[in-house]
């Protein structure tokens, strides 16, 4: 006999969403719970997380991008406390090895390259200068890139001046510890956690909305709005509602990963490394207490045994756990919001972790939902706007990831020949062609990756433009050359004056004193 779980039957007004049920914990579930308890806790609304200790999580989210700072700030999270709790380190960008050609190495940094002059993008001036002299790598004109190259870090003060004010950063952290950290905050704010495995999903007869989830114990948890954070299986959004899935594996063919944590062999470096292999790539993410490693690959071009062998042959430290296989499908849910169910995290879609976007996609979905939080009945206008925005966000990130594969000169394996020659979305094709002519990059409204990110990957993978924007010739060549030379010296000197990352973490009280008690699970880089 089913029983109504205590405290879950209370409702707000007839027009208010009074009961929010989050199905699944993990990173997505507890990010949502922490945000909702901060911004939707009006004293009447009940927020419940249904989570089972028996169901493991993928562990998504070891590396992030700068918008995570905004999310933590929204929740009034002290950065040093957060880093201690998650054994986190700073991330200044991603180093790519063997992507354009075997032996190539480039850096995709956070932040801008140089300084625009009279509205002319710096990379256009750098390209012009390259025709008459050797201005060095464009990475030498980025504060984050230069600090990363020297293993240094400094958090810019609010009143910092250039070039230090241009340093942009994100984090590496233990995803399991981040979920625990957010759970404590959410529960302090009144979020209730219900332990149990969901056995059945009840739907309303007339509307088709989800009415309740029923646990194996028989407890029935009713809700007005359900947040599906159940991972790849999409318990509500797909299994119950059949929202559909748009498969992008023909553009992003990697569908497997082997993850393994190792002991640190050096002081942690403030950047992620991505090293291309015969049928995919390997991540290396340094935390305070360990290094996260993994091999992402396509099962069409490599089997699990070979993938594991390649990973083990390229580890830098002692293994701390057995290799853990992870399977995934690249694509997005056709409807991230269907009926009264909103999918967040892996249940909404998955784009391989090459540019650390998984946690950002969770954050983006949460922020979008807060901006469009519905009443009762749910308006199709708000639901459609949410779906439109999430589709655009996923497609923008998709195109940027495809660029890394398409912009390769490698032909040493069938995998690299396939991605080099494959047809790509028209949106990306147009961007590449614009770049090839006069190095022009235009950012669409709301797009995640800014112009410097596209410039870093296009140049880093040897897609050289035929020329530069003629508008650059409107500026005096000698004066610009002098300014560029000075910027190069300033960035290098500013980076040299910073402490090492570990020194900064210890000085700021962000270093965990007892790392022996923390999780050693190897998550997938976000």
C-alpha cells in the first residue's frame, strides 16, 4: 500500500508552484537544490531531493570554466572555503597536445589576448605585425596563459590594474566533494533529502504531467514541478515522457571513457591538459590531493582494452584506483522541458568534456529556469523559451567542440581521417570560412565562447587566415608595434611576480591540511 511521505502533501496557492521535486542528487541535483533554496525559498515552497545511495553517479565535473565563479558568488560561497572543501585548484585554461599535428602544443586560455585598440581586435593587429616581424605566440599576450606557463597564480583584487586585472580563471575540484558541499548548504536552507530508489512514476490523466514518484518503499512523493537530474537514463524526461534525443555522434564520435585517479607527482599546475591519442584524447586534471586522468575515445575505432592500455602507459603518478569505464552518447534531449519536468545535467544531454562545459550547462539550465520559473498552470510560452535557449546553448558548445576535431591535419589513424574529412554543421562551416579570409570572428548573442577562444583554437590548430581585417591598417604601424612589444614584456613580468599556485592556495587558507580523508573517485572533466 502506497503511503504519502510526511510533509510532501502541502501545497501553496492554486497558482504557485509549491512543491519542487529534484530526482537525483550528484552535481546537478545539489547545484539545483542549493540555487533553489537560495532564490525560491519563500517560506511556503517545499524543495525535495530524491536520492539513492545505491545508485552511483558518473562524477561529472572536475574542470570548469569561469562562469562557475558567478554561480558560487550567487550562493554567497566563500571561495577559499569552497576550495578547501573540494580540494580544488585554479584553472587558467587548457593545454592541447598533438591536436593539429603530432608534436603540436598550444594553449586555450581564459581571458583576452592583449588589448583592443580603437575597437580593433588585438588578434588583427598581431596578425598584421606577424607579417613584418616575429611577435611570438599570441598566448604571450594573455595574462592567464603566461601565468599558467610559469605555474603561477594570483587572484586579482577588485582594484587591480592591467595586466593582472586581465587574469581570468576557473577551478578544478572533486565533483563528489562539491556535491557534498552544496548539499550541506541546501539542507541548512530547508531542502529535504529523501533516500530511496524510484520504482514508479505517476502521471496525470488529463494533462500527462508527472504527478508523483513512488519509491520502492511505497512512499509517494508528489510535486508540482519535477527536476530530472537522474543522469544519462533520463528517468522522467525520457523514460516517462519520451522527450526524444538528438544524436550528434556523427560529429562527435567519442562515446567511451576510462577514468583513473593518480597520486600527484609535482605541485599541481593551474591548467588542464588534453593530449590527443589515436582514437580520442586524454585528460589530466591536477587537484590538491590527486590528479584526475581519463581517456576519451570512440568505440568504433578502438576497443576498451587498447584504450585502457594507452591510458595506463601515459599516467604520471601511481594509480589510486582501478580504471573505471564510462559509456555515453553525445547529443541533447529534444525537449529539455516537457510538461512539468525540466532536465538538468546528463539527463538533458551530454557533450564530451573537451572544453569543460558540463557543469556550465547545468548552471545555464538553473539560471534559465530561475529566470523563467513558472506558476500554475505552466505557460507554454515560458516552457518554449526555455527549450529555445537550451537548444541554442547546446548547439553553440557543440560547434566549438567539433572545431577541435575538424581543424586537424592529422591523418595517421582512421579516426583522425574521419573527423578531418567529415561534413560539419553549416553554422560552423560559415565561421571557419569567415576566419580563413580575414580572421573575422563574430559572437552571437548569449554565446558561451568569446572571440579569443575561437582565435586560440583556430590558430593553435594551424588554420591560418589568408589575411587580416583591412581596418587594422588605419593604425600607425610603428606605434602599434611598440605597444605590442610593451604588452608582451608586461604580461611576462607580471606573471613572474606571482607566487606558485600552491603557495597562493596555502597563503589564502584554501589548501586542505588533511587530504588523506577525501574522496579518490575519478570524475569526468566537466
